[in-house]
């Protein structure tokens, strides 16, 4: 940071990300100018919440002013709009830290995700949340005068910036606690210098703010023939907590605006649920499912979306104890009637009450998803595309709700043969063949690898549906979900092929005969491959391919072993079983091969490895073997 100080005035440079954000915002949000007021009011409200929370242990912080409120005013002549609060305020150091840098988790990732394409970036920025900096959409200079609660009147700070690369800070006098944010409007933004305009924006975006947002009343002055400002205040918003009102008193638009406030989202939510719970614990929950995934969805440490209130008093953001990790995309509010007001994160971690609220909220969200899945398939598929892979984590994480979560999961399958994940386990079971006892699946690195897996050949031939799993989390899912609705889940690439009653007696006999006939060959192949395989056996899974790899019933699948390795985890060194197709010409020919037997055997193993998405130990050796064989053939 560059630093040049005069008496007590310092000029400092913004963090590089702030500069980038300011540029981007001014260019991409001009059609959405009015959000600056929502952001400033939201910050003022947060500041009051923070004061109320700190004052629980130190009521002296209130001084003689305990009526928390937010004030919006404007000055036509000076062309300024001011948003003031009597909340916690900022010290000089805090002003530098909070208004000169962005401290959000995932900031780096956010900036690398930017494309330079304005439309796309405008959408991203909506997810990121522009906060305080949105002031610069309509202002070419912003002045913040703030005094931290508990500090003397001469310890206030004045922060000022033109939103380019720098800002100044200076110690000043301020008579009262809290923050004034003064916007000096850009040319052409005078439409905001109107009480009517400002009030309508406040009602639109900030009606649900629990503190009064006041403005000076205007009155019609007959003599002047215009509206004039009076000394009397009026409260512009409803100023009561939205979630406390009855459902019938809240419009959909109010729910949506509230969502945008708690979730810092530009878009409407996909769905919400609002309920007061009575019984052992008494609490109100208002929970939303966003329409899109936030940029930091995959950061399991990213902030969570639930705000905790106790009897309408804000306690904390980001109360991760209130929602399991696999529902980390849920946003909203929980207001408890029973918890103590001075509850801390440490207390939350051990609280039985919180456990109860958490499982109540979890059930509520899962219920809402079940309802969507049942009654609004389009919305559910939108949900699934955004958050499906996260929800899947729940199968292993939440034992109590495993069956429910499994019912919500959607898969790709050979029924449609497209990558769209639309098939539920119930759909699958409904289509099971007469005599079919198991739910079959294959896991692979990509959809195409799954879809074209040689292990599916027999299933395709017999018309048995197989689920095609290619999300990273899928191995975790099938590791924890061994059965659904009494039906076992079975990998088609594991253990001996067991089609149960779907097996054909004829085929079985033939396979046994083949196993006998090929006994010597199997031994020879096994000897040629040595340590690479656990066993070599005759298969009847294959119709078109000469060979495939399977893992032993209790060994991890090849795909899982590769995932573990890629994640830098110690993968158990398990060897696969090579299965060869006795009906394939290559295998039949091998019976009579003498000279190049070892090469042929190695190729059977290597192509099976490649076909299931594995990597070869010695790719150059493989290429050489292929070329040698091709030359041998063309020489004939
Ligand atoms: N009125 C205010 N009083 C006290 N501190 C404030 C005020 N406005 C902003 N701040 C401080 O500046 C920080 C940055 O505000 P900004 O709105 O950019 O981000 P945020 O509110 O933390 O997150 P977001 O608005 O994206 O949810 C706040 O976290 C807070 O510490
Ligand atoms: Mg903010």
C-alpha cells in the first residue's frame, strides 16, 4: 500500500481487488443503480446489530442513545445523499481494513472467474455481493464519517475516496456514535435527490429491515408551491421482522426481497419455507433455496447462509451449526425463543437445543425439496443442476436422513443415455425387469467413459438399465448407500457378475464350458501379466470387447482408487481381475499364439485399463506393442 501522510491525513491505495471490483461494478451495474441504497441500509443495519450484540456484555456502549435507527437524507443544493446510523461505527484502523480491502473468503477465486464479458461478469458480481462499493455507481466521491462506540468524540475518522485508486483517512470530531455515509452524486444522477424516489427504493428493498429507517417528513407548501422538508421524522419501512409476521400477511415479493437481503443475491430464490415450530424448542425458520450456485459452493469453509436471532435480536451470521454441510447452499433466518441472548459459537457447538433446531431445519429443507421434486419437476431439475452434487454428500454425512436424501438424488442412466441427471432410484426400481433384484450402476471419470464402459455390454444386450455415475462425489454416494427400498446397489464392475434370476441357464452352462476349455490359456495369461493382476478369468459380461477389468467384491473400484490417488491420498494398492471374452476373435486367436503371446496378453490388459478410464503404467510400451502388431499384420 502506498502511504503519504500530512499532519493526520493519510492517502492510501486500495487493495488490487478493490480497484478491479470498482471498475467492474461501475460498468456492469449501471442498469441496477438503486441497489446502492439497499447495500448502505444493510450495512447500517448490520452495524446496529453488532452494537446490540456487543452491548449485551457492555451496556455502557449505548451512552445516552439506545434507540437504534437508520436515517436517510438528501441535500438538493449540495447534491448529496446521506445514510446515517447510530450503530457500532468504525475506528480509524477498522475503516482502513474494511473499506480498503475485501476480506471475503473466495475473493481470489472470484476474480479469477471473471471473464471480461460484461453480461456474464454482471451476473457473477451479483453472486459476490458488491456491498459498500456500490456507492460508486452513482457517486463520484464518497465520504464516510464514523465514530466507534466507546471512543471519544475526537477519535472519529473521515474516510474519503473518488473510487479510482486511492482513499484518504483523517481523524476528525464527531458528536455522536455511528456512521454517516455521504454520497456526492455523479452528473446526471439527480433523480435520486427526491424524497419520493428514496422512499420507494427503501420500501422496495429494505422494508423488512428490523430497525426503523427514518426520513424527514415533507409537506406541501402552498406559498412556495412545492414540497418542503419539515423537522418531523417519519418511519419509511415496516420495521418489524418479516419472519415474525404471519405467512398470509407476507407477499411473495416481500419474501423475495428479504431473500435478496439475507443471501446477498440479485436473483429471486427458487423456493422457500416459513414456519413457526413449537414443542420442545420454540423457533421460527425462514429458509430459502437459491436459484443458482454461489461462486464458493465448493469451498466447504465458505460462509454459511443462516442468520441466528434470539427473540428478534440478531446474534450471528453464518451460524454453521444450524445446517449440515451438505445443505450449505440454504439461506435464511432462524429465530429461537429459548436460547440465551449471550450465546456464543462455542456454546452453540455443544448445545442440545441447537441440535434439535438443526435437525428440524434439515427435515424442513428436505421436505421442501421432496415437495419440489413431486410437484414442480422443472424447478427441481434446476435445483438439481445447481446443487445436486452437494446434496449427494448427505448420503454419507447424515445417517438419520439417508433414505430421504437417496430418494432425492437424480442419476444419468442407460435408460436415456444422456448426461442429464433425471432418474431417481424410485424411477429405476419402477422399470426393473421381471426377476431383477439389484440396482446396477457403473462409476467412471466422465459421462462418456461410464456410458461406453465395456462392463455394460451384457446389460445393454439384455435391456437391463444401469445408472451412469460420473460425478466425483458418486463414489462416496455408493460407498455409503448400499441399498434403497430393500434393493441392493451393485457395481457392474465389481465381483463376479451376478444377474440373479436374469441369468440365462443356457449362457451359464456355456460359460462354465468355456472356463474349462480356456483353463490353460487363463493360466498362461496370468503368468504373462504377473503382478499386474489378481486373477484372470473368463467373462460373460462382454459381447463386443475382448477384455475388461473388474475389482474384487470388497476392494475399492478402479475409479475410486484413481480418485484417491488424484486427491493425493494413499490408495490401497489393489490389483484388478482381468476378465476375457471367450467369444472374441482376439481371444480365440490367442490360443494358438506362440511368438507374441506376452504382447497380446499385455494388450488385453492395457486396453481394458484404458476402456475404464485408467492410465497406463507404460504408455510408450503400449504404443510400441500396437505398432509391432500392426506391422506384423501388414507384413502378411
Ligand atoms: N455503516 C457501517 N458501520 C460500521 N461498519 C460498516 C458500515 N458500513 C460498512 N462497514 C464495514 O465495512 C465492511 C464492508 O462492507 P460491505 O458492505 O462492502 O461488505 P459486507 O457488508 O461485509 O458484506 P456484503 O455487503 O457483501 O454482505 C463491513 O463488513 C463493515 O465492517
Ligand atoms: Mg454490506
